[in-house]
C-alpha cells in the first residue's frame, strides 16, 4: 500500500555533525519501525536556522540510493515556531505506517502521534 510516513527530529546546534547524527537516527527509526517494501521519494524540510548541512545528503547516503527523488526545503517561518527542526516525509510502499518524532520534535504532534500509532498497529 502507498504510504506517506512522517517524522521529525531536532538539533541543538546548527553544526554538520549533529545534523548528520540526528538525520541518520531519524531515518533509521523510520525504517526499523515500519515494514517498508520500496521507497518512492523523500521530502525533507528544515527550519530557517539549519544551514550548515543538508539532511537530504545523509538520507541519500544512508539509504544508498542515487536514483531516488529526494528534496529538502526550508519551511516557512511562523511566530513561535519551534527552532532547529528537521521534518521528513517518506513516500513508499509499506505494510505499516508508524510516524517517528524524536527529541524536541516529539512535542510537535504528541497527542495525534500517540493516537495514530495506536490505531495503525
């Protein structure tokens, strides 16, 4: 079944090492928690305070894919938006659909996430 699996993580500092580590942790958790048969495309967004490294580069390397569409956008800024957040949508064929929100990003959709993941088991 075609699914759009969402997730997000946060970094404390805009530095390449932390962006690499947190992006890798995010995609690893998405892959571990879902039964993904085929990834079709990946869309990422970052808040405007993340500039030192592109998380799409991490995802491409981790998944070892050169022929997959991966895009990374800077998200719109809104008053009181959380800072230093990396969001992801994995468009895929999957038997499951479990969203993954890590670190400070776990607060973004906590109630909806808990309810959704309970219902999709």
